[in-house]
C-alpha cells in the first residue's frame, strides 16, 4: 500500500531554503523517495508557514499542491499511540 506522507513545516522550510540556494541538502535528497506518494500537510503546518511567510499569497499558492489535513481528537490520539 502506498501510504500518504505527512510533511511538517521544518521539512518544507529546509526544502525551500535548499532549493533557493541550489544546494542538495537532506530535504532535497529525501524528496525522490516520496515520488508517487500523496503529500499531506496539517493545518498546523499551514499556520506555521503562513505565519513566517514574507509573501503570504505566494506561500498559500505553494501550499495548494498538498492535501491539507485537518486535525481532530482522533488524529491526536493516533499520533500519541505512534509516539
């Protein structure tokens, strides 16, 4: 089964910085392993990225390529079990 991948703000920020600098850092090297999988960001990640964005409209546009996952109590409990 090809499970979705939940990306956090730290990964997306690192990916953006590496891409802007033209550097093949850890985030860019990891990206090919995600090929073919659905990429998901949480509403918390959306908030974190928009909060720190210089250009909020551009940040919002870039977030549209991902599935945005809401978080409810069920997801919090499942995450706690996984941790």
